[in-house]
C-alpha cells in the first residue's frame, strides 16, 4: 500500500517536471544584423557578389555553431544592399541600413562610396569594416571605422618600387578613373615612382563607366612609356589591355588590387595579360597557407567558382566582429569597437590589429602577374 502510494507520488512529480520543461521557453537568442554594402549590380558586379559570398559564408558558419554572448546564443542575419559603386547610392544604402537597426557593417567596397557613407554610419554609432583603400578614409577620426585591407599608400607605393627595382622600368605613364580609389592609388604610385627615380611621361583620365580608352592611350603612346599604371577597376583594365595591343602600344599595365582578378584576364584575353599585367594585392597568399586553402575549398563548394580579391576580407571581417562580441561579452557596438581596437584577430588573410586611426598595423602586400588567366604571386613586401 505504502509502496504503491510512493510510486504514485514520484510519478506525479515526474509528470509535473516534464510539464514544466515542455512549457518553459527555449533559451532566448540574440539576433544581430550584419549589413553589407557592395556593388551587387553594374560594372563591378563580379567583385560585389564575391564580397557578398565571403560574408555569407562567414554568417553560415557562425550560425551553424552559434557563439554565446551574455549567456545567450547569437544568430547572425546578413542584410545585403547594392550600392552600385555609386557614392549617392552608398549614402542611401547606409541610411537604409542604420534605419533598420543595423549597427555592424562590412563594406563598402569602393573608396568613393565609403567616404560619404562612413559619416552616416558614424553618426549612427555603427561599426564599419571596409576594404576601401583611400588614405583619407581613416583620417576622418571615426572611432568605429576599421580598414581591413591595405591602403593606397601600401598598394601604389609597392608596385612603384617593384617597377623600378625588379622590372627595371624608367618611363611610366598614368591613367586614373577619377574615383576616390583610382585617384588615390595613382597618386601614391606617382609619389613613390618619383622617389624611385622613374620618369612620369604623362597622366590621362577616364571613368569607371568607360569602355573606350583610345584617346588617352594614343596620347600616351606618343610619349613611349614602358608601362602604364592604371588607377581603376578590372572592368576597365581588361578592355584597356586589348586596346593597348590594337594600338601597338607595347607597354606593361600596372595597377592595384582591383585589377588583381581573373576578371581582368577574362576581359582582356589570357594571352594578353600573361607577364604583361602586374598588380598588388594585400594580405597573405591564400593558396600557400592551410587556412587559405581551406577557405578556397569552402568558397568553391558554396559558389562553384574561385574567390576574387576581397571575399576573404569580408569573410574575415564578419568573424572578427563576432570574436570581438565574445571578448566584450556584449553586442553593444561601443563595447565591440573597443574590443576590436584593443585586441587582434587571426583571420585567414592575416592578423587584424589596428592603429589609433583604424588602419592595419601590418598589411603585407604581394605583387602578382598572370599565368593561364589567373593572378600568380611573384613577390611580397
């Protein structure tokens, strides 16, 4: 009789416990929006979609194995917007993102977009991790803006040094596309080229929408340059190489990170870029490190193509922000920014540690040429 009563009591207790577990709410999670600003349409679509793919891969990984912040699991939501590589559109994108509650942003990709948009993000207290390289971007004094790639100073200066010391060039010309990036990297190239004893025989201008460069190239051909430095992007660099050939302008094409992609070779023709186009790109050589190889494999599996220039930087930037949240034990942008500023993050492309202005303390730069349509590393600085 007693044993039966005891059994009933424990059965009742167990039933109550199960009922309580069933009715208890699941552990609340924190949702964090990660904004992305990049040219997802237009002439620079390939690079914009590449950036998006890198960020998306990072978000998927973080959500597959959620981190905890403040005792709660964090779910990341990627909010991607197309800034069309246009400064006005970039400002509208920035306002749209911050109005929707986004306080963590990867991008913009272009310097010309980042300059005006960064003020909107700053006024909203948002963290921005950008690959935009114009030195003026980090001179604005925005405490939550971080450059996760090399600056024009590093990109332009190193290709000038390589041109003088390794390619043994004497006479160079310059074309820039009048964007903040193009002008910035061309100015840095010109400054270091003069310091290295190179003669700049002419400078011409185009736009980031142009497809015909005959007039500028014809003018420069008369000056017999051994190389032309192009401050601009792959959609213009590829056709420019073809037009140089058709005009009989036997000069190399030099450039920064934005022409260091398979898109340049695709638009120009593999045979025309082989040992004829030289460019600089920041970060470590992905295919030479275990982490880099793993990233390339994951990217290929997800996208059925190889990554271009900055997919890995957008990937690293998302993971860097997540790690900073864990260190700060908070999703408050002020605390997360402090964790980024005072710490470092070992990513795939390198170690992210920043100076007082938000520039990388160390950003290795690699010089590439092309082999079989692919950028091939030659030397690192």
